[in-house]
C-alpha cells in the first residue's frame, strides 16, 4: 500500500511568529518546540529565502479588494448592471472577463488570482550589471567578506553607482538562491559557512539575553547516573504548546516516574521557581541531580542548585538523546497535550491526573512494573 505524505504547513500567524523568533536569534529546535513543528519543517520554511525574511506585500490602494469582489459576485447573482456596482464599469467588466465571465465568477478565487499575478519580484542589482557581478564573484573567490567587497567598491568607484553594491545585497544574492545571481558554491568562501542567514542576535554573548553562565556539562555527570544504578537522578524539559504556553516535565531516570508542573511562561525565574517547588516535594535522597538541555529557561540554574543542593547537568547542543527518558515521556504526553494546543487551559490538577495515568501504566523497560511501583520501592528503601 502506497504511503501518503502530508505537508506540514504554517498559518499566517505561525509564519509571522516563526520569523519574529528567528530574528531574535532562536534556533530551529527552540522555534519548533514553540510552534509544535519538527525542526526540519522550520528549516524548510526558512530555506527558500536563505533565512532572510521576505518583504511584506501590500495591495495597491487602487486595486479591487476582496470586499469589492464579493459585492461584484452578489451583483451578478442579483442581475445588477456593471454600472451599479460602485466602480468604473470598465474595471468591473475586465474583472469579470478575466475570471470566467458572469456565470463562473467567484470572489475568493478572483482575489487569490489577482494577488498571485500582482507579484513583481524586484530585479537584483547584481543581475542587471554583469561587470559588477563578476567583480563581486572574483573577490568572494579570494575569501573577501561581503563587507570588504562593498567597502572596496565604494572606494574604487565613488562616483559610479552602477559599480557599487551594499554588503547586504551580496548576502541576499548568496542566500536567496531563487535569485540565481551568484553561484551557491561561492557560499563556501564565507567565514560563517552557514546554509542561511542568521540573526545578529543569535551570536550575542551578553548575559542580558539569558545565556547560560557556568554550565556543568553532562560529560561531568557521574557514571552511575548514566547506567541508572542509583535512583534520584532526573531529566527535565519544557513541553511547548501554542501561544507560548509551556509545561515543565520531569522524569526520574531509574523508575521513569513523571512529574508535571504548570508554568505561566518560560522565563528563567518562573521555571526555576517551579522546579524548586517540585524538588521540595521529595526526600533529598530521591532528588540528587537534574539533566536539562541548553534552553535559556534554565539560565538561573545556579539559584536552583543553591536553594535545593541539586546538581544541574546540561546536555551537549542539539543532543536530545542525552535526555532519552524525558524525550520519550514527552512523546507519550502528546497523547494528552497535542501539538498546537494552548497548554494554559490545563489546570495543575489535570496535569497531576495525567502524570498519575502515566505512572500507573506498566512499562516494558521496567519488566512491566509501573513507574509508580518502582518509585514507591525507592521511597520505601530511603525511609
């Protein structure tokens, strides 16, 4: 049987939020978690324009609007004359003629067609001026940066506009391959070696943006944590929904016991406060360490450790398998909290109920014991 594949699309609102987060410097995985999409879908949405947000399109004030086209459609059904439809008769006649005539005219289809035909891509300066394009390509092959090339051209041809180009135009000609101006191979000469343009904020190292200071790498985590020989070592993450809603998910590595916490936002102070509250519900012997990814929601990890005496270890970048138990649990949780759902609608009582259902479900990896049974054995042994 042939397998069907469905394209994962974006609404206008999702696309706008994607570009806004990309501009702020968030990565593919982080944006994907917020929008409930695989990071590969985020990449495919960015790729055609090279990571550079396409300019917003606006209709001409002289063009027919959808409301006016709907009025034309209603007028045709009512049998009104084109002179009674509010616009110049010639405009109405051309509109009807180019969209199937009076018997087949549909406002929505006509509006969509007009919007598509109005697309007029601006011709790139490098596409028009051959000598300028050749000069830019030659300098790129010598590993000059676009900024160096633009500065050199400005100094060499101060009075000839056709022989100068901005560094931004060079970048766009490289990353937006649909322009077909500069060969893609020339991107190998850029120092960044990136496949598409990143926001300047993505490389900022200032503490103002919640960067993780003094993280302890997972490579420093004791070996007995890795083999699950000792209880009390947890993995954590945020389960993300629409409208920037989140749930803190915690999984104990040995028993796979789950705890969930409702948070109003993903600010580091909010998340750390929730983690501290959860930690205080357990005996010290059953909460010794926490492994997290590189999300900046745990930028204040040092305060968490100071108040709970719990060590925090951070995974390597883009290595979700290093929190395998938590990643698997988050997939199970999607049965209760599907992608694209606003998670703020769920109460803490509901989260506790879902956690209890998972904890009372037999697990093959536990010899078909439940996480609750295994965890209660750990509690009894510490008592």
